[in-house]
C-alpha cells in the first residue's frame, strides 16, 4: 500500500490540477453522492499511479547519476594515472611533490618525487620565475610542451615529439632558391681569347656541378656569369654547417692574370610562393654584391639575413664606366631639384666632410643651391682643425647649416644626398629622409641589413678606399666650368688619406688617380698633415688605452679601458690603428666607454681576419679591415667576454658568418 504521508514528489502543476479536482469533487458529492464516490475512487487511483510513476523515475535517475559519477571518477583516475600526459605538482622550492606514473619513464630511478625540476630541464625553474605560461623542453629525447600553472604549482607536459618531427620534415623539404653569380667574370675574361674563356668556363662549371651533385642540388647555368640552384632546407642546413666551402674552392682557381675568381650567392628561404622566393634570392644577391662579393647572403621571409664568407678584399673594377654613368645621373637629378642637401653620418670624420664638400661642388657646377648639414655640437677632435679652417673661408662656410635649418629648408622637390653611410640610424638628421622623395646614397662601406628605404640612386662601391674617392671621380665628369678651391680639394684629399691610413690600406690604382686629380686642383698635402695633427693630451690618453692591451690568441690583441674612463670614438679608433702597427699583430680590438654612455668597440685587421663580420655579430659593421660597433646596457667586461666568444666562433667555424 503506497505511503501517502510521504513528502509529495509530484511536480507542482499536477498538484494544482488535483486540488482543483478535489474542489469539483466536493460539489459533486453535495449534489450526487454516487457519482462523487466513483469520481473519488478514480481520483485516488490517478494520484496513486502518478506518485508511483514519479518515484520510479526518480529512482532510475538517481541510479543513473550514481553510475555516471562512478564512471567519471574512474575516467579521472585513468586520465590522471594512465594517459600519456605528464602531470607534476611541485613545492615552493621547486621540488617535485607528486607526479603521475607517466613521468617515471624519464628517469632511471623508481620515482622523480623529491627531486628538483632541474632533473627534467634547466629551463623550467627560470621560466616559472619569469611568470611564463608555456615552455618547450627536451626530456630524455622527447620534445615536451609544458603548460605552467604557477598559482597551483602544477605542470602539464604534452609529448610533441612526433608533431615536431613532422614539422621538421615539412621544413626540411621546403624549396630553397639560390642565384649564383661570378663576381669578376667580366673583368677577368676581358681581352681573353675564346680558348681561355672556354677553359675558365669549363673549370667553374665542373667544380659547381660536382658540388651540386655531392649535395643533391639542381644547378642550371643561365648565362656566362649566373647560375640558378634549387635545393631544400635540409640541404641548405648542410651547406651552412660546412660554411659554404665552395667559395674557397672556386677562389683557388687563379687565372692567367693571377686574379682569383670569386662567387656570390643570393639565397631565398621561407614559407612563401616561388615568385617571392625568387625576389628574396635576388635581393640577397644584391646585398652580397653590395658588400663586395665573395660571400653568401641568405634572406628568409621575415627579412632576416645571414652571411657567410666575405673573407677577401673586394676586387677593384677595371672600368670607370659606372662612375661616368652615376655622375651623369647625378647631374640630371641635381638639375631637376629645387635645392641639394648633403649630410654624412653622426660625429663626421674627414671622409664624410670632404665628400659632402665634393657633392656641394657638383650642385654649384649645375647652378643649384646646395647646403651641407652639420651639427656644431657633434664635431669630434679629429675634424676640429678642418672645420676651423672651413669657418675661415667666406665662400664655403655659409653653405654649412644646422639640422634644424635643414628641416625648414627641405621640400618634396629637394634632392637629399647621403654620403659615407647608408644606415638611417647613423645619418646626421634621420627626419630629413622622410621629407623628400629624392634621396641619393653614396658610400664605400659594405652594405648592411639596415638600409635607407627606396633611394632614387645608389652608388656603393666597397672596393673604394673612401667616399671622397668616389665623389672625386664623379667630379671629373661634371661640367668643365667646375672649379675646386685649394681648401675644397684639400678636404677631399684628407678624406682619402685618413681612410687609407696614408695610402697603406684599401688602396687601389683608382685611389691614386683620384689623389692625383685633387693634387692637380691645388690640394695641399701639408695642410692635410696639419688637419691630422693631434694634441699632446690626446696622445697621452690614447697611450693609456693602448697600455691595457693583451694578446688574446695568436696575432689578435684586445685592449679594454677601465670602467668609468670614457674615450671618444676617434681615440678608440686611433688606438686600434696603432696596435695594428705592432709586430706580430694581425687584428686589434679596442673596447672602452664612450662619452655618450655606450660601450664602443673599434676593430682593425691586415686583411687575414674579417673584422667586419665579427662586428656585425655585435650589431655593428664596416669593412673587412676596418669596423666598429656600439653596445648599450652592458659593461666593458661583458662586452669583452662577448667579443672573445665571437672571435672563438669565427675561428672554430672556419669561415665567418
């Protein structure tokens, strides 16, 4: 018999119906008791059936929930203990307090509980302290994606080894496109008969075909001096590991003129289309050639560039056709412009100022107004005497203006000529670059990744001794009415003499041609020597810096100044030059605090060591024999340690990146 005294379990709307039914039933009993009796029995049966049915449903639901809870709990235990997922709880001192059984496979011991997180990876604790949420670590040969829950002191480790292998396989099979260029083929073969040309072509083709066959590269010659190479990323990694030894092999092909043949590679790599790869490869080749050739430039789709080779001095061109073409192009640009503004780099040297004066004369020869941008507060002791002499010249000095005046003078129709640098961050006033659409770059440094965007004309010749040499050649092809004063020609000659260390470094036949032209225009060598004179206290300060020099390894000397003792960039450079004159020294590096708070490093070599690529690793640049860099937020000791590591890597790797 059902217990009607239990708490009702029927839903509310049914009870309302029953209450209404009872009220109606009372009326029926009052008027027809027989019908009321029947209706009462029917209503009682309905209530009994409804309560019984709902109690049965509740029982089944409770039983289902109980079963489901058990299953969920069981699944949780299985997930916690049996699934291929690592779970670790660690203490405040980074010791493992609990780990699921999955983690035991990564140690030879019975359990990792109680051990430090360093047991798994040295990266974990530092990343946890840095509040990072995720880190990828290597554990016993497995690549593990680790999710960090710092508040719960909990780690989840997911095995991503196969995923990484698939990604690496995909990356290794990516297409890589390379353009190979014979740098000086035209110059070497000029004047050769067909037999000699055929012999050189046969030798080069044979070497490159063997190289391509050894590495599984598809190679196709598209012209006398150009090849196309198609490979994958895995092959490229092998070539990088071998430091592109093909550069040395081809360089050993000495021609009848006793001139080595050199190669340049432009390589495009990345997850992009084939046309985009081709553009990356061509851009890389332009960069390699702009840096003097005999090297490899690899550019990926993010714009990052890696370099290999570049260990020889760039070959001097035999023809001056390019200088004549550039000079005529300059003439047209000057004539079409409203004004000509010229600026060199910050803390200008004699080469920068001399070249600027040369461009000013080109503007005047074409009857255009010209002005040289010079910051009076950024003149070093190395050029002070030259600037003082220029200030005495009533015809020349009025053409020098401050960066502020230049910003007011420049218009969209102005021609801006940048000399002795191609890096926007180094120019005298970077804002000027965005004020006009017509920018010319004239420089003798090897091209770096940072470059002035969209220049109208670029004249970069890394084989040249100085920018003053390049500008002097341009002057020779300007209108005949051009006349150089004694001071102007002397300033240009001073730029050449200073950058060649009195014609001892980076000096070619055209360097002497330019010097001869300037001498014929009245350049005074005695005046140059006066410009180059230095004060006694500067000499003493430089000597103290040289006194700190130590031999780091065979032929390499490093001099590091004292903490808190500042030196100007000129003194640092002069110290490096002086050290290079010492017996047995083939490369010198001078490190010191600069007046601007940064750490400056000046590097020099006799040519056997490429100091440019070493300085580039420290975000600097320059030439094979002359380079420098400036470092921020570091100390002299840290800078010296970094330099020593890069020098060691340079020698251990064979060729420098």
